[in-house]
C-alpha cells in the first residue's frame, strides 16, 4: 500500500530501474528505446551471464527476462 502523494507515486514509478535480458538484438533495441522514452532507468544484457553479473552488482525494481535465454540454466 502506498501512503504518499500522487506526485510521489508517479515519481517513484518513473524512476524505476529495469533490467532487460533479451538475446534478439532488434527486439532488445526496440524495447530499450521504448522504455527509455518512458523515462525508465534501464540496463540490458543478452544472456544468462550478463543477467548474473548485472544482478550481482545492481538493484532492480523489475527484471524483464526473455524465455529460453542463452547461458541460463
């Protein structure tokens, strides 16, 4: 439950940090561009190794993970 103001809620949502893991470069580029235009902070990787490294060193509010990601067991 959120107990702040509407402006605070909007600010919190707009500053969410996302991790995108997508091995299709065209789709990853399109998704990243769209998310960045909506003012999300975004890191992106192409495979399980990238995801592992980024998740160990950063905090994310949301992880967008492709199905059947290479190098992910």
